[in-house]
C-alpha cells in the first residue's frame, strides 16, 4: 500500500518534533538569568548560519511573537513547525553563547547556591567517576558488589536522595511555562521531598492557580557528580504525565553537543511510548549491528544534522508500557543504561521483569544479554569511539510544562484548549510527579 503524503508528512514531523525534545534538552543546560536578559538577534547569530549551512537553507528571521506563539501553542500545527530551522537556532543560541560561563562552581550541573551543602551523602567510593561532584562519601550502600564485576559508586536513595543533586533555578532553556525552584524553595513548597516510604518525590505545584503566562513552580535537578562511563539504574515508581507536561530523565555532557546527550526517559502530553535518543558531536551514527526491540526513527546522532533529531529510538512497549500513565499503572519499572566503550545500551524492565541481579544490587548487563533480555535501545560502538563522544555526563531529572515540544504538539496530541491556558489551573498538575525508588551508578571493576 502506498504511503499517503499526509502520513509521510506526519512521520517527518514526528522526527522533527522529537528532535526538539532534545534541542531543548541541549539548551536546557545553558540558560541563566544573565543569559535570559540578553537580547537575541538571530540574524547575527552564528548558530543560525551553522544550521543554515547544514541544511542548505537561508537563515530565518525570527520574531519574538512567533516564539510566544509557540509557547502558547494553541495554533501549533505543521505549518507552525516548519521550517524547523527557527527552533534550532533558538535552542542553540544560548548554548553557544553562554554555555562556558556555567562551568565555574556548579558548572552546567546547575547551581542553587547550596553546592556547599552537606556532602553528597549518597555517594559511595570515588570509583572512577570523574567526580566534579564533591563531598565525603558515606557508605550507606554497603560493600561494593563484586560478583558481577560492576561496583556501586553512587547511590541516590532514601533520606539523602537530594543531597547528591543541584537544583536548577534558572529559566527553562526549552521555553516552558515553568518556574524552576532552588533547593530551599522546592523543599519548602513541597515540590521535592522523600516520602514516608523512602521514595524521592519531585513534582510541579498542583495547588496554586496562576495568571496566564506565569511559570508554574517545578523542579529540575542535576547530579553533582559527572561520569565518563557506567551503568545507571533508575527504579521509578511513577513519572509525570498529562497534557502540557514534558518530563525527562537524561544525561548531558559539559559542552553540548560535545560530551553528548543521552535521553533515557522522555515524552510529552499523554504519550504512552518512551523515546531514547543520543545527540553527539559529528561522527556517530547508529551501528546497524545494534540489536534492540525499539523502533528506530533516525540514525545520525550528530546534533547539527537533521534538525537535531539525533539518533532516536522509540520503545516498542513489547514488555509493557514504557511511559506515562500506563507505566504508572504498572507501578513503573527499571531503566538501566550502560554507557562505556561498548556503546550506549538502554534496557527497560517493567516491574515484573526486573532481573534478580538488579534486585540484589549486583547488576550484570552482559548476563542480561546472555539471558536474552533485549535492550529497548542500543547504540553499539563500531561507528564511533564512544569515549570521545560521551564524557562528564550529569544525570538530570526535570518536569517542564508546554515549551517547545509539549507546547508544540499540544493540540495535535488531542489536548483540550491551549497549553498556556492549561498551565493556569493547579489541579491539572496532580500527575506531574516523579516518584523514584533510587538512582544507582555502577562502574566496572578493573579486571
Ligand atoms: C495552522 O497554522 C497556520 C499558520 O499559523 C494557521 O493559519 C492555521 O489556521 C493553523 N491551522 C490549524 C488547524 O490550527
Ligand atoms: C511513591 O510510590 C510508592 C510505590 O508505588 C508508593 O507507595 C508511594 O505512596 C508513592 N509516593 C507518593 C508520594 O505518591
């Protein structure tokens, strides 16, 4: 059967839109109040020219109003989204201009002025984490697991969960209608806490009604430590979902796209399918020998190619829902991400399928492969040397609202009214909640 032009158009659109899920992600690490105050002149922005050259297109002139229209999003449709050059230029701008400024202190890992607060009580041993994060190590995690050859180097769990993270309190680089809170405010407003069962809760405010255009208080945290390799295991009970809501759990290098970006959980609105994506500097493509259950959307990981679609893979949900309300209804699960010289491999295990070695705190990804536990996404080394493309990665949780991706596809996702209108009512955000059992990082013991 021939593919209809409409279907084709929407497929293409989904890749573009997807990409911005990331473009934004990149930009996500780049904003600060001082940058926000800078006036952007896209015509003289070299980033625009870079994209123009990459796409064989002329630079576009962007108007402020157009950007606001996107943020408001009620009229967002295919027309609004093309050409995508505008969005990417906008995303890149703060990054290219100002990213380096953030490397002092908390660096791109965000800073809330509290980086001097008590040591990262949740980290265990210094391992080979590149460790921009500091702090004395407590040994709340018990002895290193040695059976699998992987050693626990950091554990974020229970009462000390938040001590290992910085709170990002700058504006949202992805232009969400959101007000990220510093640590003190997030805690005092009840937006970040550890519940009675020891689960870490991060959420958007769902009890305050706001004037139109006012950012809804929410949370974005960056791990204090950075990593050049490892196995990151997230056990999540529930994740944010719903119209206008755009959550992510992802990793980001120091100088996007150098250092790379690894998107582990990401989606928007009422999506039911998770999307995995890498964004890199030039030279990485998806190795055709990779073996995974997800659906490949794009193969070039280079951030400046193809509207920054990156190399994206959608979960095929073969082992249950990987995203949103359906994931939550199944009590969540485990996302395990291995990144090292072998490449980047991401497994999603629903709660009934979590390997025993993960439960025992001695994960062995080689054994998972031997046991036929196929990853949802895999990017094998072969086409590029991963250590050159992924380094000094911070892990990040965030919940933004509307903005480039969720706002851009708001209406086409079947969401009611306008995205900006949606933000005003607190009760619409009852489900904008991350509920996390733990994040653990393991590294391989030297042979
Ligand atoms: C799509 O966008 C165009 C340009 O902004 C607008 O004229 C048109 O009315 C929109 N269509 C829908 C269905 O929203
Ligand atoms: C977090 O998830 C756990 C496990 O499902 C649940 O028992 C707990 O009540 C949740 N916490 C909140 C604040 O919803």
